[in-house]
């Protein structure tokens, strides 16, 4: 059994990014990422902080824009429009979730698709579906693909089961895996799937993206499967100082022994997401120039 | 075994369309469809002819625009732009295939998404992926969904296998079937799938969209499955006056007996495609006003 080391692969991706930053700067392009944070959600603050810190580490200019939780939708749209025309900014990310009085889809659609490094704009969703590689792929599924590549996991003709059908992970993951050149046979399973365990047991590669702690147990996993755990769930744990521990969608202890390879949580998919955000920002900088 | 009668369902859809035309006209909206045909491909001429004829039958204004095969891309784009701003036109369809000197994607992207009744514009592809029902769904997969509904075929929790991953049928079909409220467990299989027969035998509902005559034989079909055959293939047949016969992707004679229900070719999915085009045109007219 191999543990898929997301930290190591993420470090490798960031080293690539650093080289690309150097090369962009030599051409007179200084890549920049704007991160907009609305309100004071602690988890969002942590995510935004990590993104800004990673930018600094690899030499990407970053601008953190913090706004109060009662900001109007109109004002937030204005901020996005300003960033769209700001030549110092190549990537724009509005941290999710937004307060309920703001229409998140409307904000995403206001972002210039050429700067939509989260890959959530409809134009980038369409490009993914249409297998047009000029678009931006959502960072988490892009990170999962990179892990499979780095560990030499063959996809062509393999059975992949993606559990979860969200637009952030499940669907883009399925679309990436079924695309020409990747060529997996992809099943999308979800909460309404009958006998989910039996469906998952078909998988040569199992992608868990359901958001339910440790629901993928040993009886869901075929001997020798590769398991990618996208879940990040907080579970109460009195033995931890902060009162909880992070766990994936997969029962790692119960499943690991029978896997060919598996991602841990934390240290698996998580670190890849920020690394792919950096990659997307540099792709945007390269395309915009 | 039930034969799924596409002609009958299509007639029902067209009757609904007729009523909607009457109601739109009462509100002062006269729905119109423009069909652009480039060159003299005989099959395209037949398709365009049927579309125009169906418009006439149900009271939709239609405009057939025939252009020479050597039309420039620029001129074709101009025609599309003119139709985009033409108040008499609510739906625009550029018949595929286009000559090779014209970038088909560019033409599709030039169509106003609000008039893209073929459902091929990236904005409509994104809406389908994002489960936004304000968009237009490609006519053939929409027609397949309507057949399943009309015959009371349960989809929630069922295993569906879609064979084929084209943007015209396979992918939109999979996205429709996995959407919330439809809730099928969907597998997308294709030419690179290992042991395609075994994968297909899992299907409660099997959608064949590969474009290979009669490749889905009895060993691909589970006893009691519902089979939807999207294929329309020409096979040489000296006994026919025209020298060929039309056949689906499914070996109907070999498969039918073990099915719960099956679409014939012709007379299955085929007639639904034009009916759903009419539906889309009326939806466009209703939305544009």
C-alpha cells in the first residue's frame, strides 16, 4: 500500500510555479492574484490566509480584499469589475461561502472568465465539458488529476467511480476522467444511488467527494483500488485541543490496507488545491500577458 | 416487451407545441425559427426540409437560408449576427456539418445563447452542467428524456449506462440523468472502455450513442432493461431501392425480446429530435417575448 503524499506533490507543483514566475517576470509579466473575503468566517480566514502566504512564497503578487459581512451585492460586483480591469491582477477569487443576501452565481459570472482561476465561471465550466483546454479547471479536481499522474495511476479503460455530483468536485472530476486522452469509464454515484457499496466496489479508482465523515468503509473498496479522498470534515474530538479533528470521507484506518494507494486526510488532496490555484494564476498571467 | 413509439410521443409533443403557438400568438408573439444550410449535402437538405415542414405544420414561422458551400466564415458570421437582432426570429440553427474552411465552434459561439435552440452554445452547455433549467438542452438527449418520462421509466437510483461521450448526445445525456430530481447512477462508457458488454449489462437503462451499426448485441443487455437507441447508421442493402437501410447502434432483432422496452430505428429517438427543436423554439419565443 502506498500513501499518496499530497504535501510532496504540492511542493513539486509549487517549485514548478516558482520557475514559471521567474520566467514570466523575465518577460516583464508580474503575476498577481486578488482574493476577496467577505465577513469573518474563521475557516474562510484560514483558507484566504494560506492562499496569500503561498503567493508570497513563490513570488506571486497578492492582494487581500476584506469586506464586511453586510457589504451590498452591488458593491461586491463593483469590486469584481475593478479587479477585472486591473492590469496587476491576473487571477480573481471570491472566497466561498458568501452571506445569504448575495447571489453567489451572479458574483462568479461577473468575474472575467480569463481571470477566473477558481474555474467556476460558466464559460470555464463549458470549456471543461467541451474538452477545451484553454479554460480553467476547478482546483480540487485538477489537484486530484495531478496526484493520479504523479503516482503513475493508469486511467485509460479503468473503472472510476466518483461519489458526489457537486459542481466543485464531483462533476468536473467525472468530466476530466472521461475526456479523450484520459479515457476512464466513469460512474457518477451520489446519495440516491442504490447499494452504493456495491457500485464503489467496481472502482479501480474511487474518488470520494460526499462530505460525510468516514462513510466509505472497507466494504466499499475493491482489493487493489486507488482511493482519492476529497472530503474534509470536522468531527468532534475532546482529546484535541481545538475540540475537533479533521477527517476525510474515507475510513482511512479501515480501508488503507486493501488499497493499492490512498490519500490521507490531511496531507492528501488538501495541499493540492492551493498548488493548483497557483498554477491557474500563472496560466492566467501567461494568457493575459 | 414494449416498443417505445417515438412517432406517437413526437406527435403528442407537437400537439402541445401547437397549443403553445396559439397561446403565444394570442399574446402577440409569433414564434420564428431560422435554419441556415451551407452547401448541398443531401442528408442536411433532408434534415432542414423536415425542420421547415414541421414548423409549417404547427404554425411556427420559419426562414430557410441557403448559402453556397464556399461562403466565407465572415459572411456566415454576419448572417448569424443579423438573425441575432431579428425580432421575427427566436431560434437560430446552423445545420451541421459545415465545410472544413469554417470553424464550427466559432459559428455556434456567435449565436445569441437566448436563440440557441440546438443547445450547443457554451452558455447552454454550462447551464446544463450547472443544472440551470433556463438554458436549452440539445434536442436529441432532451428527446430521449421525454421518451423515458412518457413511458413511466423510473430513473431515481437506477443504473444507467450511456455508451458514447459526444457533446451532441453522450455527455448531455449523462448530465441530464445524473441531475438532482432525475437521480440516476450514470456510467459513461466509450470506445476505450474495457469489456464494454459487461459494463452495459449493469444497465437498467442503456443509452446507445456510438454511431456503429448494431454493435449492441444481446450479450450487452440485461434481462428487463430499457434500451434507447440513438444511432442512425446507413448500411448497404441491395434489396432496398435506395441501396441502403437505416439501422441503429442496437441489434434490435437480437436484443428486443429480453428488453422491458426498446426504441426502434427508425421511429424511436429520431422523430423526437425535431419535436424537441420545436419545443426549444417556443421556449425561446416565450423567454424573449
